[in-house]
């Protein structure tokens, strides 16, 4: 998961809009070295204040690859006769690390980032929903 960049005006605007749409009065996010406060008022819109260091916190080291849609998960092409997968293994951002099958349609799942495909979160042929975690990719040493 990437850290949120609180210094990005479009990110702040999106947060303020989401709070307004949800009917929330405000939110305060504190980190070592900084604080973000968004207060929503019906008459005046959202007021945003940043104190301290507004830079994002260091990103987590593990990226979670999530299902782009519901279907059955396959770590390799179903017609692949050699279905023994060895983990961990290096992958590039464009490598296909699995498939979602909906009926006769196979949707390839790209890694999305280079690294070490370290772990699968689901077993082969498991029915997954949109956004379910499928795999974890760690940065290469």
C-alpha cells in the first residue's frame, strides 16, 4: 500500500470532497512530525490545515496485488501442464502473476511492480471478489 501524499492539493481536495459527501464533520490525521486537519462546514465548505512535515510517511515494503474483478483465481494459465509454482520468485511490473476466470474468459493479472513475488493469499481455483488480496510482492534486495 502506498503512503498518502498530504502535500498534494488534488489528494486533499478528494479527501475533503469524500468527507463532505459522506456527511462527516471532519477528520484529523496525525503522524510523527505533522498533522492534517480537515473540517467540513455546510456553509463554508472544507477548511484544510497542515502543520509540521506534510511529506508522506515511508511506503510499506510489501505491495498487495488485489483482484480486479470477481471470478476464480488461477496462479498460472489453466492449460499450463506444469502448474507447480515456486515462491518466492522475481517478477517485473509487466509479468502476469495469475489469472481471473469468469466463465470461459481469462483476465491476466499483471504484477504492477517489480519485486519478489513472495506469497499467495488464495489457493488456486478459489472464488475471489473484487479487491480481494491475491499475492504479495516485496521489493528486491
